[in-house]
C-alpha cells in the first residue's frame, strides 16, 4: 500500500496563501513522507480554495513537520488547520487565495 497526499477541491472557491510552520526541532528519524504540487488557473480574479488532506488511506506515520508553499497572483489569502496536525497521523488544511487568478501549491509532509 502506498501513501499519497491528496490535494482536492482545487476549485474557483479556494485560496492563495502561504502556510509555513515555524521551524521545529528536527528529529534524526524524521524523513519526507510525501511531496506534491498542484496548480489552478482561472480567467477572472476570484477566491480559489484548496484542501490538503493526508493520508488518502490508512497510514501509520506520525506527522512532525508540514510545509506548504503557495504562489499566487495576489498576496491575500490564508491557510487554516481543519483536522489533525503535528504529532497525529493525519492532517487536513484549507488554503484560500483571495481575489486571485492562479494558485500553485507545493506541499511537503515529514514524519516518522
């Protein structure tokens, strides 16, 4: 069974934002669990929403660090933790780009 990151609902209702957690103390046993990129472009400015959900299926890895880098056409937006998080085996984050024409997300999740 492979572990995958799912980025869903990249629709015209989503965000442009950057969510970069503070640098946690890295543990020697931590490693990159999954990395993914996605992009959404629209013709007219609007809110662009993206939901980052990990894992797609059951996973026994504990998340220790999450990095989401968002590139967008405007600097307005935000990211919000919806479920799970650091120290858990699952995470759901909503990213929203406000009044934007594009949103590109690069997501990396580390754990052990």
